[in-house]
């Protein structure tokens, strides 16, 4: 599995923690930045990750900003992206089972490292259920085709 990972300054510390965790699990990581806690603009990193996912250069993406909200909004502007802002285990599981989320957004200022590690683990391990949920994804895809 290949994961694109990106963060702004507020998510830098948690991004680095997640990167280490993924590498320890022998998951290939493409880190698009940022490389420190100097203030940067979150849309730059959200778009880099979303474009890597939408082009299928990576399997999924993980984004971290202060709250996770800004990153998820930006990523969802890219065709084919289903980014989910997640704060707990249940929504991590549901975002995969029902929504086939391909980008995970976390809040570096609101999500502790232990919880983030567990969210990432279950998000990566949970398969998409398909069935009626696939029909709903197809409706989203049709709407994207009409509007982009």
C-alpha cells in the first residue's frame, strides 16, 4: 500500500508521528510536507495529497491540519476524492465501510497521538462494503461528472 501524507504547520508534529508509524508497518509513504512548524497554507498540502490519490499514484491519503476541517474541505474539491474528517474510531470505520473514503483528515490540535494511531490503523484495515453503498458512490461520481 502507498499512502500520501501531508500537513500544515499545525499538523506537522502529528504527521511525523503517523509517518513513523506507517513506515514501521512497512507502508510506503509519500510525504508532501510541510517540513516544520513555520506557518504555511494548508490548501497547498491538501491539494498535493488529493491529486496523488485522484491520479491513483497512491492508494490513499492522510492529511493533518489544526482541526482537520480545512484539509477535508480542500481535498473534497478534487474530482474522485472522498475525504473524511474523523475524530473517533467509529467514524473512521464508517468512512471506509459506507463511503469508501480515500482520504483521511485529522486535527493535529484536537487528536492525541494514541487516538490518531488507532484511527489510522482501523481506517487502513477497514474494507468498503459495496452493495447499496456502491450505488451511492456512483451517484456522487455522476454528480462530479456533471459539475466539473
